[in-house]
C-alpha cells in the first residue's frame, strides 16, 4: 500500500498520525509525508520563535527516524491558502506515487494553515480510495471532531513519542506538555477500544 500523510507544518503528521504511519512502515507499506510550509514563525513582537532552518532540520530528522519519504512544499507559515499551486503539489504526489490511503488534517481545525491544507487535500485526493482526517491541534473548534476510526498503536507509541521529541524547539517551548497531551490522548482512545494506545480519525472516505 502507498500511504500519504499531509501536514501544513513540520510536526503535524507526527502528532496526528505518527503511530499509524509507524505501523504502516512496519507492515511494509511505503509512506510519504508532504509538509506544505517551512514552519518558521514569529510572535506578535516579530521575535523569532522557530527559524526555518531549525524547523526543517527537526522535520527531516523526525521523518528519517520514522522511515517516511519526506516531500517539502515551499509555502510560508500562516500564509497558506486554498490555491492551485497547493492543489497541484498534492495532486502530483497522489498521481505519481499511486496513493491508496491519505491521512489529512481534520477540516474543522481552527488553525488557518491546517484548514487550508485540509481543503486542498480533500480536493486533490478526491480519487484516493481511503481518506482519514486527523487532529494535530489541542484547541477547541466550532465543530465537533467525529472520531469513528481507531488504529491500535500500542506497539508504536514509543516511535510516535520519539519522532515528536525530534522537534526539540517545540518541546522546549511547550515544556513537554505537548508530548504528555498526545500520549494521554492515545491512552484515552485506547481505553475506548480496549487497547493500551490508539489513534482516532474521522473517516472522510473508505472504499474497499
């Protein structure tokens, strides 16, 4: 199976579907990760929080550790829009890599970049047979995430944690609350389906 995980920023796919991707790779599937922007950003005082060089370096390290094939976009953080250049980027991967399953941002995410990439993913993956939407944001939204598809990642939680930890600058910024939150999410999802750790997704399409 050829799998594509689509994220706006370096760290999105690690947070949202890192465990499932590790499981795919262990099962012999080919996994591609497309990251739309360089993930650099500044605060409201224009002070740099994360540089492009640091974000890209951490993202490359995480994907190398995971064993996924990284494809980098060239959009700017907080400037991603539903435009044809983004659609073409994603569609080119879908068609040239013969993607069978796509993991994409949840369409209800309140982050501007996440929402734009989700819309482009839905458009450009319209011929992909299986599409699962993931969350990579811990904030409430205007709509409810309808988690209805669970993946047992009990054997892959350590991999997920390790690829998240490759984003050292973000771990320092969040004082590791970031890692703890996603581990707790995996524990809670696991409780719901009777396993130790699980990831939950909202199915957009699942064609057998």
